[in-house]
C-alpha cells in the first residue's frame, strides 16, 4: 500500500513572507483604486499641474501595511534609500519622493470619502462570485484599539458650584407625576442614538445609524481572561466575519466606550443592505450581545442568532437545567429532539434514565415537552442550547477571533498612527489589505488545485 500525499496549500503567513516581486502583483492585482483617485486627484484642468504620482502613493500605503512599516516617515525613508522598493510601489525615476505633508493631505481627502468602503464591498462581492465566500455562518466580535491621543484633561471650573436642591424620596404625587413623565420622555427622545436602548436602532436603516456612530477616542473597559478589568483609551473595531472562509464582510470603528451590543444591529443591517446575495443561516455572538433586539434583527434577515446566554442576575427556574431544558421529577434533563418550523416549537423527549423510573408506570412523568421559541428568544434557540448541533455550530465563532489576531499581528491594527477621526483611515487600510491578502491566497490555492487535478 502507498499513501497519497495531500497537496500543501498556501497560508496567509507564507504569502506575506514571499519576495516583493512575487507577492505585490498577486496582492494588488484585484485592487481597483479608481474610487480613491477620484477623491484625491484634481477635478479641474485649471491651475498648477499635478506633480505627485497619486497612484504610486496609494499603492505605497497598502505596501506599508504589508511590510509593517510603522510610520509615514519610515515609509519615505525606505522610498529614498531603496530604488527597487520605489519601483515596486509604482514610482518612476522622474517622480520625486512625496513629502509627509503630501501624504497627510491625501489621507485627509480620503477620510472625508467612502472610497475605501466601496473598494472593500467590491472585493467581498468579487470573492463571493469566485466561490470563496459561503456566507452560511457568520460571527461578530469586537476588539480594542489604542489611540495615540492623550487622555483629555479635566477642565477646572472657576465658577463656584451651585448647591443642588435635594430630591424627595418615594413616589411623586399625581399632580407632579404627569409633568415628570413628559420631561423624562423628552429627555429620552433628545438623547443621541447610541445613548438610547438598542431597540431604537431597529426601524432605522444602516446609513442613518452609521452617521451617528461616535468615533472620537474614549476610555474603554473590558474583562481579561482572569476576570480583571482592563482599561484603554482609544477605539473599538467591530467585525462581521464569514466563519468558513474568514473574510471580513463588514467592519465598523467606534469610540472605546460604546457597548459591543449596540454595534451588532448596524453590522447585520449593513450585510443585508450591501450584500443581499449573502443569506446567512446562523449568526454567532458571545454573551456581550445577548439582547432581544439582536435576535429580532437576525430573524428579520432570515438568520438564527446563537448567542451565549448572559444571566444578568436572573435566577434559574427550578424545573429547568442550565440550558433551559425541562427536568423530570427525578432531576434528569430532557433531550432536545427536533424543531418544528410550522409552529416555531422545540421538542424535548424523555431522557434515558426515565426508562427504569418507577414514576413512568404511574404516568407521573411527561413524555414530551414542546416550547415555543418566541416565548423567550434569549433562552430558546434553534438548535436548542446544550444540544450537540448547537456546540458544533457555536465553536465556529473562533473564526472572528482568529481574524482579530491576524489584523493585530500582521496588518498593524495595533499600530494606529493617526489621531482622532483620521484613525478610521488606518483601520480601513488594515481591513482592506487583509482582504487583498486573503483573496490572493485563495486564488493561488485554487490554481494549485486545478493544476494538480
């Protein structure tokens, strides 16, 4: 007997370690920079002629991420010292190395446009047409991004603070209650969208929500693996990833203090509006996204949300186990059997231990339990919590965590050099460069499989 050796495929790390002459054409071939050129180029023929090679400058910003060059200053130094690197970026002998100010002005123009988002959406559609994206199972997660901005100093008020009047405890009298309720309603309506409850996002479209996402750096807090609070000053990157192919289908940047759960609905709406050809069957999220509104949005898209249950100091019912499966009188959990889409019900059957139970002869033990999913979408999912199918699907959520690790280790997501709102440009360049590398790897592997067949 002999064993057939499996053909070795390219990985993301290997294509980044290839020589520039081999890797740059593969990575930059699917990149259409026309939307960026329309933003940064002159719109009129009047005035002084353009002396900058904008195409090469744009390519050099992508290559800076690939080569992990930390700053624009270091990029210019590399362009000056290496003639080969200058040619790889697209500069000619007649082109002078652009100044840092030229790069800054170009990045400022890109910041005010949606050109990078359009290119990302085009690449995702292209990868779907070539069969690299399945889109059946998606995952959402957030990652912290530190900013280069300094912590804002507290302003000292020179005026003497006015002593506030003490509020009365207890229920307000009827004469004051109606007025107080109107004031509270007005305050709630005038709040910014991301200070309201999550369900306020449901009737809005993605563009309306996107315009109100706070993007100024702010203090964020999260728990590490040891359960301790970790603080950082900066942003949060929110990713929606295809679990099978690990393509980033949509990404958003927000302030560091924005709750993760408030960014799930914008991501799901963006996927539904920008990529209607992708119809996910399951959406996987961790316990930080356990809100009824997110289940509702996923259902409106035709997807089933599988989210870790967050108890929030809720007491577990005595007749249910930790997965909300019914328990018999002896304390054994019923087994999940099937889901009836006609009546939207989960079916639970008797456990094995009930076969020899003395209560069975007296008909004191119920054989089948049926529970409507709509009775509590947070507790009852399809497939049911605790089932083998549920765990099999949910373990695919690690795909989005691997993508976060790739972005920070290889694509400079942890090296945001610009301050304020310009940091979004660095974030989008990292996302777009990752997508280019992923598409190049998949094309190489597809060509290798065809050649080996």
